[in-house]
C-alpha cells in the first residue's frame, strides 16, 4: 500500500462564513464518522488541523546561517489548514477518502502520493 497526503487548503481571499454552534457540531460529527471509517479500514496514518498562518514561523537558510521569520509569505493566498496521511491501495482509493472529506468540510483537498522508499 502507498501513503498519500490529503491536504486541506484554505483561502484568505474567500474567508469561510461564520458557523453557528449547531453547524459546527454537525460538521465535526461528519468528520468524526469519516475518520472512524478511515481507522476501521486501517487507512488513517495521522491527521492534524493547523492554527492560522499568523501563528506560523518560517525557518530558512540565509548566508550560511539560519533565519527565522514570522508566518508564510504575504503574497500567499492559500494556506494549509490541515491534513491527513492515509494508506491506500492506489490513487483512486485515496481520492475516495478525499471526496468524503471535501464534501464534509466544503473545502478543497489536494491528494499527493508520498515518494516510495525502500524498506529500512
């Protein structure tokens, strides 16, 4: 089986409409069902939700040293909001999981395979 990254992309240009407490409960319940299904299928490796980009720091090489700056580039219009790492037999199976998540959270999901590495 291969591993795939299902990344949830948020947009600063199109902020999400505020949700009522009930809408939020329903959304979390939908995601909970999908995540339980992923676990029972032994597909879920790991998942995480990220805080807003303003809380991020970027570490990069700079003239032989390391420089740390606040958040992502200002020009960035989309940012990573969360992710799943899943194991799937093929791309179609990974796309099926992504389809369920994207419908539940009404947000685009990028599906990208990890590079296969030889066993250690």
